[in-house]
């Protein structure tokens, strides 16, 4: 018998290969300073790579709600939602999220990754015949990793269409008419910042008895009336997009996620989503903080969405004047496409020396040759900070032309 292959050896080879390609990842502590700055490796930096688009993560109302609820209820919930971990704060938050998004019911998850894994595993996998493909799942090529993983977890036949190509999605659905089907897309694409062709996807799904699932992690709070997201901004409702997923850790400034839809779909998720059933409920204090965030987002009496839009416009105008390789995005995500990983890493390092935290996004998070600086704007940035970032970008060597990926 030949000796069993060694797992440690295989891992060492995989790590060495990644290191050799210049694609190793490292964790660094980024501590919070007053005024939205960060302390990283002994330097004070302005963060232009986070997803706190409205600057709510350190808002006094959220901090007050969190601490008050923690004093009253403690920290941990000690059990799953279906056991004894589901508090009044969770229940109220779910009802408010459902009302905000115009859906019958919303269900909380502890993270967005878990929401996608759980919802897709339940919707695509429950009731499937053993030994057969569970369902057809058609997805945009640039969807978030957790959507792809969710379809695989469900044992679905996964087909990925070229980015934003609704006609290709329709062809993939038509090629397999014998399986029940779900089409999943990001609302706003996390590494590109552009918005999915939601109206076209909704109509092709309606014509093909296909459930449309939109992950609006980067649209919730930012786009649409009352910040209800990219689906609401496109004028679409629950009939057009039966399953809507949103995260609470980006524009809402907290942590966690939810899935919203009609009562039948949501009950299927509660019955069958293992990452919902088998995990401890998020702290009730976090739900209380999220309710405070949701009030601020819906009313927006401080004009945060407008300030964010003004910063996006200011950045795009300045970057256009400098001839920087902008991508076709109207959202808070404004990547500069540099192509090779080495240029992106070098540019990020130079920006850091100039006082800005911008991370180079490299394969496999983006396609080969698609390395970029993922710059994100926030309502918390002053105009002067946006201008200072543009000044720094003007001083570092960057390719002038966008590179075709
Ligand atoms: C961030 C993100 C998620 C994951 O959400 P977390 O709450 O951070 O786990 C899911 N989908 C998309 C599109 C995201 O950008």
C-alpha cells in the first residue's frame, strides 16, 4: 500500500504557490481613532476601503442603544433563535426590516455569509430527491463568494453567466427546463460597484417560473427611497424580487444580516436553513443598536445619503480630470482598475505612506488581470479628505487607461 498523502504537505505547497504569485493575505489591526481615522502599524490613516457608507458605525444613537440593551439583557443570548435565544429586540427588528423593505417577513442571521449559505441551502435543497441535482441555480459571474458557496452547499446545478448579461442568464435557464430554478445576483457588485440589471432579471424570471434572489449588501441603506436598497431604487417590489437579502454590517454600521420575503418562503428558511437553526442568536443588544441604525437610515434627517452622493460625485469628477482608470460605477464603491496585482499592491503602499488606507484587491477575489484599488466613499468623509485622496492619487504612478478584464 502506498503511504497516505500528507495534508500538511499539500497545504504548505498551496501556501507557497500563493506567496510566490504575490497573492498572500495578511491581517493587520486597524484601531479606531476619533474623527473616523485609523491607527494601523503606528500610522494614522484615513479609511477609504471600509463599507461604513453612512458613517453610522460609531454614531452615538447606536452606541447608546447597544449599551442600554446590554445593561438590561446581558451580552450573549445563550441559545439559537428556535430554542430560547430569540428576544423581543430580535422580533421587533425583524418586523421593522420587513416593513422597511415592503415584505411580509424578515428573518435575522448572524452574518451575511451565513444568510446566503443558509437561505440558498434551504431554498434550493429542501425536498430534493436524493442522488439527483437539487435544482438549477443561475448566478452572475461576479456574485459574492457566499452565493456561489450556498448553491454548492445545496447540491444545485450551478451555472454562471457573464457579468450583467440578462440574455445569457435566460439562455442558461432555458437550457435546463426540467429543474426548479433560482437566479441569484448581487444588487450592487461588491468589487465593481455597478448595479445588476434588476428589471430585466425580474421579467425573465417571471416568464420562466424562476425565483429571483437579490443580495443587496451594498445597496441597503444607501440606494432607493428611505434607503430601502437597489431593488426599491429600480421600482421593483416583492412580486418582482421574491427573496431579498441585506446585511447589517455595511451601511447600517452594525453586524448581521437578514433575508426577507413572503411568509411561505421565510418559513422554508426557518425550517431548513442549517446556518439559522444551529447557531446562537446574535446579541439582543446588537439588534437594539440595529433598530437605532434603521431609524437613522429611514429618516436620514442628517442628510447622510446626500453627503455620500456628493462625495461620490466629487471623487469621480476629480478622478476623471486626472485620467484615472475609473470603472462604470455610480455607487459608493469606486474601484481603480490597475490590472496586475503588483501595481495594485505598490499603489496601496504609496497611498498608505501618504496617509490613506486603501486595500489592493487581487485574484482570486477578482478575475486574473483584474487587480484594483477598491476605493469606497462614505458620508463621514469631509470634502477636504476626498480632495486630499485625489491629490495623493495624482502623485503616484498609475496606468491611465482602464484595463479590459
Ligand atoms: C459583505 C457581503 C456579504 C457578507 O456579509 P457579512 O455580513 O459581512 O458576512 C454578502 N454578500 C455581499 C455581496 C457582500 O458584499
